[in-house]
C-alpha cells in the first residue's frame, strides 16, 4: 500500500492512503534522497474524504518508535 505524507512531527504523522486503517501500524516514510524512517505507532483516526479521489482516507497516527533505515535494510512495510 502506498500513501502520501501530509504532516510529520516528533509525535505523529498525518497521511492519505487508499485504505481505512485502525489499530497498531508499522510504516515507512521516505525522506529526501534514499533516507527512510521506519515507524511504529497507533492509528488515532481515519477519515474518508468524499471530495478527494474515490477511496481516499486521511489517517492520523502516533509515532511511538522510529529508526532510520538504509536502503539495503529496508523490509517490506507500507510506504507513506
């Protein structure tokens, strides 16, 4: 699953994706270049956006643990 990050802070992330999400989540945020941030947190809310593309959901999640990952260490996780 792929998504687009709207906002990220030291405690949480807001992103848009095609699926509604709930509960614990593990995801990867790709920063400038090939820098990746593997994150673990909990979904706080999921909202369907009727005005956006069909099947578009905005998800707010906590960032409870994160680590920088080199490209060769990157394991399959949803990219946000």
